[in-house]
């Protein structure tokens, strides 16, 4: 029997990770690929690099580049631990709270919306095919149909703005309601703009 690939997409704070982990309990020989965290790891590494890249020039730095080359240069690695993908930079595991910080989240939304993602999509497809040889895959991320059009199942998860704010406030320590709300709304706007640009291009 062939292994399957399940795609989970959705807006910020809709519970994609929780759904993936629940599916992990029911699907034998399965692993989770947190696709968004791979992009986050690259952006995190760029922001921490000696080149002192900031939000103003981050988008320009991600245009027309080969994602795999950037990963190699910045020593960004994706590994599987406890049936989930984790990110290492220069041999050091990057904790989830750093990848999911509000600053990193905004940076990723800005970068992914304007960068040439074709190299990233290609690399993502190769990564999925590699893991699919041995596992059933639960993939969380965005633009999954562009990355892997032959998904066996594809779900888009939604939740109200208030529910998403509540979930993110539980995630971020010492979070402020208005700041979290503005953060989510800004990322929603960036994601929507990115999709419009992709439709035009």
C-alpha cells in the first residue's frame, strides 16, 4: 500500500498544529512536516546572521535565490524527532517559541509574500517525496497545492478572529490582547495580498 500525504492549511491561530498532532495518533507510520517552520528557520537564520539582515531588506534578500543553497550556507537543517520535523541552525536546535515568535512570524509573512518561492516549492516537493518513501505524511503549511499538487487529502482550517486571538495569547508569554490582535490581522492581510499577487503573476 502506498503512503499518503495529508495537507493541513489555514489562517494564523486556527489550530493547524493541534490537528496535525491529533492525526498523528490515528495514522500509523506517520510523521508531521511543519513546512512553515522550515521557512521560519531560514528567515530566523537570516535575521541572526552576521550580515545583520532586518525586516526592511529581508524581502530583497529572499528574491531570486535558491532555497537549498541558502539553507546550506546558513547551516539550516530539518530533522525528524518524536515523529515531527524540527529545525537546527548551525547544529543548534531552534526552539518552537523562537520560530513562532511574533517578530519571526511577521518577518516570514513579509518575506514569503514577496520573495520568489519557486525554489522553495521545488525543494518542498523533493522533501515530501523523500519522506513519503518510508512514511505517511501530515504536512502543515501554506500554498500546499503549489508545493505538492498530488496531495491525497487537503484541508483548510478556519476559526473566528476572537478564537485565534485567545489561542495566540495562550502561546505567547506576557502577551497583550491588542498587540496579538493587530499581529494576527497584519499577517492575515499579508497572506491575502500574497495570494492576490500569486494569482496575477
